[in-house]
């Protein structure tokens, strides 16, 4: 893996780092003491081409964030819990249809 610091970039006293995983995935953001993604960051998955920008807590997507899938035309923006959409959010798919409403454990919840 490779790791580099961005000079002068700090948020909540945490230094943002650019980290490249052995599989080619990348993460730009702070880490906690256990070297897990923690705080606001950007993660890009090389194998799928998807990206997530938002909050991480102990390595998982938690709180507000945006997930953009590899086709660049499917996007979820909203709340996450345990790596999946959970709470209020908006999903826009490649054909421009959309759903705005509640998500529970990654699935639509309610009428939207």
C-alpha cells in the first residue's frame, strides 16, 4: 500500500491522508487510532468504479454521504448506517427516475 499526507489539510485535528490499498482502492481522509476510516473522506473502489464521499465511523459509512455507482448515472445521496442507505435520502437511477424518502437497511421504506 502507499500512503501520503496532504500538507495543511486538517479537520478536527485529524490529518487527511491519501491511502492506496493493495487492490487499488483509494481513500482520502482521516483515520482513527486503529487505522480505520474515520471522519469525512472519499473512498473509490477500483474494481467497481463506484465512489463514496461522506462520513465514516470506525471504517463504515455512517451519517451523511453520497454514493456514485460506476455508471456515473446512479447516485444515492442521504443518510447511511453500517455501510448502507438508512434514513432519509434520494436515489436517482440511470433512466432519470428517482425516489426521495426513507431507506431502511439499504431498502426503500415507506411511500417515498
